[in-house]
C-alpha cells in the first residue's frame, strides 16, 4: 500500500476510535481503576505474579484516567512481591528498516512505539528498562534487575538472557490485552533461539552494530541480528491459538470491552519446543509440517 494511503487509513482509524471512546464517555460507560482491579483478579491474576503485558488502551473502552488506571490496577493486583513487565520497543515496523536508520537507542529517552500504556509504564520512576536496541522491556518489581540487566549485548533479543525467556523461566504469565499474537507475538520468537538450527531463515544475514545510550549516559556499541522481512511476512501467529487453548496454557478472557488472552509463559515455551520437534509447528507453520 502506498505510504499516503497507509497514513490516511491510520488517521481515519484513529479518528473513528476517538469518536467511539467519546461516545462511551457520554453514555456513562466509564471504566474505573476499581473495575479493572476486579476484572484482572477475576481472570486469575494475583499477588506475587510475574506478569508481562502487551496492550491496546483503546480496545478496553473509555478508561477514566487512561493508561494511569490500567498500570496502577495491574501493579496493585500483582502487589509489591510481584513483577510487572511491558515491552516498549522504539520500533513498530520491520526490524531491518529500523536498524538501518538507527542513530542511537537511548534507554532513558527513546519512546515506546507499542502503545500509550507501555509508554506510561516506561516513564515511571521505578521502571527499569533493558538495553536491547530492538526489543527493550521495562519491569517494576523485586526482580527487575534479573529481568533487564543482561539483555544488552545479546545477539538476538529473545535468548535465555532476555526478559521474554525469563518470564517463562519464572513460571510467569503473559496478558495480551486487546491485542493478539499477530500484532504482539514477541514471546513466540523465544522458540527460534531455544532450539538448534531453527529450520526457517528468520534473521537477516547481516549483523549490525547498534549504538546504545545507557541510563547513566554512557554510549556503547553492541552487535545485533534483526528479522528477515521476507520471512516475517509469512507469520501466521494467531493460527497457534487453538493449539495453546487445547493444551490448557491459554484462555480467552475479557477486560472492559477488550478481548484478551491470558497465557502460561512456561507452558507456552515448553509447548512450542515440543510441538516444533514432534510436529514441525511454528508461527510460520501453525498446523505443522514435515
């Protein structure tokens, strides 16, 4: 699609969403923080959880105080002994296009392109952000250092030292709030690094040097791979939902007006590895292959 048509479509969509939210407000269909706390608990979230959240605020409906209410509700539900994580990549397009034009990823200042909830969370004083230039994650909780401090320097952002892998290691949960695997399937990539010689060319051949400005202002350079756009176009991520639902590691839930998915992170990774070896299941072949 030509860029001007894409821009027009995005503008029209945002305008329609804004009008719908204003209509919800006028009709008194206002979702409060207390509503969210109650609903988060009703789907099985609890104190002490390790929880990674992908989100779309507009899909929830008119939230009284916007992203603030969503984040505060999540933090209250997981409690001081729990850990809340949110991916906040500064890139919403193909990684290759992003890395080719990247001057420097600034851990402290590069904004999230993954929605207003992730950006609000990133800016909180207690949030620690990992320093990987393509897929950073912020965390608030007693294990924030464990989740974020080893992400810098990893050749791909989904290794065993990444927040995406470690949420599985900790037996945590992943909440897809108003989004699905098709537009927020980051954890599915952990499979590709967890097995030897993954059978699809998911990464471009070139290895890039990326500048990263750490939170203390120091600028370092690290090497990173990025996804191969041609392979990325072949993803069928939502095709995996029936399998995960059948295995009992995914349940469909509702928060406000948003359809949501609640996923067992360890079950997700274990199932992907098992199904890959036994049935050839991947995000590119959700029904299996030889």
